[in-house]
C-alpha cells in the first residue's frame, strides 16, 4: 500500500530545481553588479580629471564643505512583451486577440554619484533599479 507521504520525497527535486533556477537568476544580477563595481573601482583614489576624461561631464554636480559630488545618470526603457492570447481561436476572427494586458514600457535607471575631495575620487554610490 502506498501512502501519501511516500510521494513527498519525489517533489523535493522539483523544489531544488526551482531554487537552483532562482539562484542562477540572482547570480546574473550579481554578476552585472560586480562588473559595474569593478569598472567604477578603478576611479577611486585617482584624480578627478581622470574620471572626467573617461566618463565625460556629469549630469549634475554639487559642492558642500569642500567635497564635490558628481552624478552620472543612465536611463533606458525596457519593453515587457504582452501575454500571448488565450481561449479558443481564431482570435483574428473576433476583431482582436483574447490575451492579457498589452506590452508595458518600464524605465530603468542607475545613478552613480562620485565623492571627490582634494581633487581625488574618494568613493561612489549607486542608486536605481538598473545598477546591477
């Protein structure tokens, strides 16, 4: 006689596969962040002129008590595709498709702000939904 509890171990591999998939996705974001940080770390401890020479003129600057803040903005728009049609077809016969919501545009931003003191880049911060 097979009991319900004997089936549970068979479900665990699927959970492990799902967990592994989520870790891979999270790892992809972490990889992008690591690449961005590796690129930006090269400017810390170097002259402000080197930063300006490689990244160009910042979008915004602010100076307070002898410390300068240089902000660089990156913006792009990503298109989330619509859901496919559902229900019985043919959809073209009914004058439209029987799907979900239409495509959606999402703005992705990343602001990198460098802190400069004494003409030398001291640190940077990242802010936004597309920094890594």
